[in-house]
C-alpha cells in the first residue's frame, strides 16, 4: 500500500464529505484509488485488501462491516450532480450503483460499481488531483485530511485561497464554532499535521472591513512542487527526514507547535518531544549547578589552605 496513489477529477474536491469520520474517509478514498480507469465494471475488494489499503486498525469483521455500511450511507448523502450554465437544468446522481458487502463467505468481500454518470470523476482524466494514499491515511484529523486533498489540487502553484463560507462548507465546520474554536479545533491540527508534508506552509487570515474586522477568508501558501514530482513512498527514514526538516525550518510555528508536529509526524504520544526537551534542560541545569557547587567547594578549600 506504500505506493498507492489516489487520483481523481478535481470536481470531487468540491463536494463536502459531511460528517465523515477519519476512518470513513480512509475507506472512501482507498476505494477511489482502485476504481480509477475501471469504467463501470464491478470491482471486488476482499476485506483484507481493503483493510490494508485504508490502514484499518480494528480486527473484527463485524466492526469492519459496520464501518463499511456507515461509509456507504454517508456516500449516498453526497450531492453529486451538474447544473447548466443558465442554471435552469439540474441533474443529480449517486456515485455508486452497487455496493454489496458479503461477510458470510470464507473470504469476505465488497463489490462496488461506479454509476455511469460518475464515470468522468475517475476515468479519462484531463485534469486531476493526485496524492499518496499512505500520507492521507496517516493524518488523524478529518480537517487535516480534507485540507490535504484541497491543497494537493494546487500542488504546482503553492497557493490557495478560500473564502470563509467555502472554507466552512468544504471542511464541514459546525455553524456553532466561533473563531476561537476554528483556531483550536481546525487550524491547529491542520498546521501541525500538514507542515511536515508541505514545505514552508503558512496560513494567513484575511480580514474584512467594518466593526471588529471579521475574518473573510484563509490563504494557504507553500513551496510549489514540480509538475513531474511523484508521490511515491521513499521509505520511513527518508520520509521522516523530510518531515522533520519541514517542521524545523517553518518559521510560522511556535516551539510548542513544532514539538507537537514532530510527535504527530513520528507517531509519538503528544508531549513526547516537549518532555524530552525539558528533561534535557533539567539535566543541563543540574550539571551546571553541580559544576558551580564543585567550583565553590574548591574555592573554599583553597581559601582554607591559604589561610
């Protein structure tokens, strides 16, 4: 699964994945990665294959079936469609016409078929979004996963702007969230999880005029990728080296954010880097104090000898 690539028409990025959990997002885009260029033929996934693709952690098949079912129910709620330029003609459709889960056989499987009207999303692509399924699956926050997909659409320009309305809709941010909630629950995990993957990532708020200067949009910028850059997994050592470099050389992160970003990137418990740093600082302070005490004792001895 390390070199599995997700590739689809960028129109799919305009559809908010409402109420999808991180696990359901992993399952959905794992399926998408294998349906590309398969036309409307039925594609069979064994449970083991789909678990591997989606980096699924739970082992019980009953739990897996429940997660597959909830994923498909949420896919059914997505608003796929197209509207004419005049706005007078509208067409709506579902993405899959077949989604059969069979867990009663010796080798359980899922059969999935793409609806005819949805074929342009995954077949004969003239423009597309492309990224590593491994990198997508490794992200923990659903907000980080969505922003990762959106930014990959602008990989060769290194710049993306979203009005506040589009940002809230695409990331499915609760209407009850205040700006402080967006900072803590949305932007914070995005910064910590995506900085390792996008070199020089910066997030700037755009403010409007009027009372209180309300936030009207969000600007994302990062070092653009070459058009022919690939998304293949280079091995844990090289991938981690790049992640840590991007974190350490990002001037937008505070020291605390860098520690948390490193913990996330390496799969460590949040707080590990900060604890290690403080332990090292305490050790240095103890060593310095010990040296001072030794020096003071030596001076006292010298004074006593000379006296």
